[in-house]
C-alpha cells in the first residue's frame, strides 16, 4: 500500500462527491470539477491551505487527531471512512504503553479460581491472570498483552476470530452488547484515532457489526451472567462483574466466578488445573 498516494486519492474522491449546490461560489461562476476545492475544505476545517495541500499530497505525516476530525466533519465521512482516514494519515502512530498498576496485577493474581481480565475503553487486553487467559483465549499466546502493538482486543476477537465466536453459545447477544459498548466509548473518546480505526476495521470486515453499529447504544450492566462453550472443559454459566480500579482511570477489570457446587464450578476448576503458566499455550482439539 502506498499510503501517501492512497491518502491523496481518498481525500480527492471525498471532496468530489460533495453535493454541487454546496460548492457553487456566491458569484455563480462555473466550476470545472465537481465537489469542494482544496481551499474550501481548508477554510471550512479551519486549516491553512498549505497545510491541507501537504496533507493531500502525502507530504505531512502524523496529522493530529483534531485536524483529521475537522476534515472528517467537512467531508461528512461516516465511521468507516473516518477510521480509514486515520489509518492512512497516521500509519506510524506510536502505540501508548498502557498497563495496569502493580496493585491491580497483584489483586488479579490473587483471585484463585476466578478468571480476570484488565481492559481499556477499546477492550484491549492489558493484563489477564492465568485463568482469564485460559477462559477467553487459550488459543493465543499468554504473553500477548505484554506487546503494546499486538495485544489482543476482545472486540476484534468477538467479531473476527472464529474460535472466540464459538466460545459464546449466545453470540448474538454478546455481539449486540459489544457493539453498544464501542458506540458509547466512541462518544466518550471522540479524539481516539485507534478506537476509530478499530471500529472502521470491524465495520469493513463484518457486515453484522455494521448493522449493529447503526442501532442506538444501550448502557450495559456492570454485572450479570454469561454462557461459555469452552473447547477444553465444555459448557459453563459464569457470573461476571466489571470493576473500575480507582487508581487506573479508563480501565476496567472483568472478573468471572461460578456458583458453588455446580457443574460450572467443576468445569472451571478443571480449567484452572490446566491454566498454570507454562512454556506452551494450552493444548486443545485440532481445527476441523
């Protein structure tokens, strides 16, 4: 992919599609090309013309989110197009090294028999205890959350990872909940380019997500129950609760537990016995 050329072509095509009645100058003189001129985009976005031209010609790298948001507003980009603009304009955007505090990690490590996962507002996995990894992602490298650029994302896994889809017997309910969470996160963090890129990726890759995204968001409960069909230990019904660590704003710890003396508790205990940190990921049946 030639990102500078692709960015220029993307901006030019979006300029050209603007309705003609919005592009006719006050004097009524004729135009030789459809859509907005570059100087009109720059003016409406509050940018200098030279700045915008450099961006459209691919000679300006790492444009600030505020600039991209202004351009997206002027060109009336939808969510997928807005995310694509971020990907093209910020190809080398540094990934912040978000992490949970030492106290939170110690707390999660002490939750014996209870899966726990620390997340940010994008649902990036910042940390998980051994049983949290075993429950949600036993097919992934247990150390993957340690890589800021490649750490797992529960939203991406739910929609694009077939093994994660198979983990949820009531996947449609999970999908609606996740889409609603992302919609609310987008409203709370409108300048987050990485969140916009994630939403755009999901909208482009999964038609079901695109349909769910168009629905009004609903605040989800911070507790409840969730069904799992785990490839190693079978079906479980687990209670969950979202806890917000007071010293880690914007993060949440998702904790699961099973009712005592139930088949789910026995299944979770079997999984716990297999989930101690080891040199290789947990084994599971081969793909069919």
